[in-house]
C-alpha cells in the first residue's frame, strides 16, 4: 500500500503489503490473462503469488499461529490480525475446493478450459 498506516502503537510505513490487496491484484490478473492469454500477465501472476510463500519477517504476508498458517492483511500487527478474509462468501466451500483443485491439477490453461 502506498500510505502510512497507524495500527495501535505501531505505524506501517509505505510501501507495505497486504494479503487482501495482493489477492485482489491476483484476481484481476487472472481475469485479464484468461481474456488475453498474454504471457506477460502469466509471468506477473507467478511473481505476485510469491509473497504468500514468505513470512511477514521476510517481506511476505504469511504468519503462523498455533500451528496454522494465516495470511495477514496488515503485517506486523497483533495476531491473528484482521480476519475478514475468512468470512464465507456466496460460493460454497465445496465449490471453492473444487476450483482450487482444478488450479492445482490443471494449471492456468486447465482452469481456462474448465469454465
């Protein structure tokens, strides 16, 4: 994010990363890639997902809490942090798992043809 964010006694100085915002960016890139099939967009997708593999201390968005992995919306704040990304959406869990399984087993091209 390109602004300073006060969070209690801590202030995040710009630029800082958010799992929520990164997810929105990835969603937009997926849609753009599916429409255009431009290789540059696929490369952006690959690099934009890397922050989910890194812990917050390593400039990523991943945190561990009681043996579980969470992705933080505001890095550096108290755990578990903002949890609104875990609120169920209109899609069922079965539908989400099915979509994730398709991405994992078929990759980008398989997901495009599965729609």
